[in-house]
């Protein structure tokens, strides 16, 4: 693993385009992204033990550009599976979402199945990746599971990171590992302890009312942290489920093989009857982007902004259109979208220049404040030119005296 992590360019672009939402529901704090046309039933992504809502940023950007709505959530601090089901249902009620499609990887896939078992009317389909049916094998492997809630943070992080295979990797897989490791570093001790508690809480998935035809199993064929025996049990439970095997991808194919994963997700959504709305992607008016309901907006108005993990404010989803994602530093995009010819270079809140292929170009309609700004710039250059002439004249006078 690399000791110094630099955020990929497409992730930086994602953070500038997609707002991060944080809402308290009861005693639980939910952190999530919600992007895409609200008219489309959402695909909700649930990460594994080491993941956060950010790990699905490639799915959010790609699928939203095609007209799908994607919601990616952090697993909140819940300490058993019953608490998870109740908390997740309250979260869906809070964001005014009733019927959902779930994409879960590792622990997220297990939690998705549990929710589908106990709330069958809300789950329309499942995409399960590198996941399992029961937790007995994990609880047996952690003898200190009863005291996990008191375990120091550095020990929890060490345990989680040892479950991630460390090199040598092909470049795309190595990049995915580095990204997930950077996300683990953002998790608090309570976050890690609660996720390990869910993994070791003795539970198993019972029969689902959902037909196998509405389930897709997407696994990697090279390796992953989930034992093959548990993955085989999953396949035996859903014999009629659609299979989507990835030749390589490691533990995090949604990062290392995003084009293939996004294609399988798109095929799954089409097969279960979710129609994309590409007509709603460009020039989306206020309120039509997937995001906060009125209740959440009222709560956030008191803060005037959403703060990210570094204390900065997040953009409002109604303030911009969905812009194409720049070319990823990882694998190439099979469904390349045309890139904008310009990127805004903000000077302040009222002045902006545009970087075009031919150079910098100003706005066509320059407001009065911009005219004053340009006058100040011209005055500054004029004074700088006069001072330069004075210095040159002064040195020339001294030189003539010496001669």
C-alpha cells in the first residue's frame, strides 16, 4: 500500500459536483450522497466494513449521467442487525423513498438481504457482490468480539486493514485499495466498532419473498476477503439469480473495474423495470435532482450549508447541472461522455474567467463590478510600468555620473 495518498482527479471532480448530506434521525447520524433524477426509483449502495458512501462515487457519476438516481450511504452506528433494519427504514422514510433497489458489497450485501427479508414490500431487487449469508464464521474468527465496543481505534483499524490483501496488484486494483484505505482513516473508533459488531452479531439471512429473477450476483473471480465457501452458499441460496462474474477486480471492483460494474448495474436495472430518464439529466431545475426532502432542507437551513469531513461547506444540489466526469486516473470509461470545453476559474464571488482551448476568455456580459475590477487591474499594470521606467532612469543617471 502507498504511504502517501493523492485523491484521483475524477474523485475531486465528484466532490465538486455532488453534495454530501448529513442528517440526524433519532440517535443516528446519516451521511449519504443522493444524485440523479428524483422521478426514477433509486439504486441504494451499501458499502462493506472498510467502505464509506464515497467508495461508490464512480457509480454515482456514471449512472446519474445516464438518467438513474443513485443513493450511497454510510452504515450508521448500529450495534446489531435488528437495530440496522429499524434505522434504515427510518432513513428511507426521512428522505421520502419507499421502493428501492439495493446494491450491497461484503457487509453491505448481507445487510441488504436482511432488510429485504424483514421489509419485503420496500425492496424491489438486489445486486449482491462478494457477500455472504451468515456471520457465524466471522464471529468465530474474532474471539474478542464481546469487547469490540471497547477496543482502541488503532487495533480496530489494524484488524480491518489486515483483511485487505496487500500487493502486488495491477495498477487499477492497487489504486482501489489505496482509496479504500484512505476512507478507513476517516472512520472513527465508534464507526469501526459498530461495523465489526454487525459482522460478528450471530445472524443469518432467512428465505426472501423476492424472486430470484430480481437478484443479480456479481462476484470477482480473482480473489476477495470473503471466503469462497461463503460465496458458494450465496449462489446455492439463489439458484435462479442472474450471474455477473468479473474476471479480475479484487475486493473493490466498483473502484477497480467501474465500467464493467456500471454496465452490469445498468443491465440489472433495465431487467427489473427501472427506466432511466436521460431527458432529466441536463438543465435540471431546482427540486428535480435527487436529494434532501423538505424536512431535511428545513433542518439544514439553520446551518446554511453542509459541512464535509474537513469542515468545509458542500454545494447545494440545485445550484448546478450534472457535468460530465473528467477522465479517470483508473480504467478507461467504456461509455465516454463529452467533456465540457470550459472549466470555471473562480477569482471571487463576482468575477470569473473561463479557461478555453484558445486561452482565457472573459464573460460576454460583464457586470459593473467586473468593469471596476478590470480598471483596477489596468491601473495596477500602469503603475508597475511607470515604476519600472523610473528605476531604469535612476540607474542610468547613476551610471552616467560614474562615467
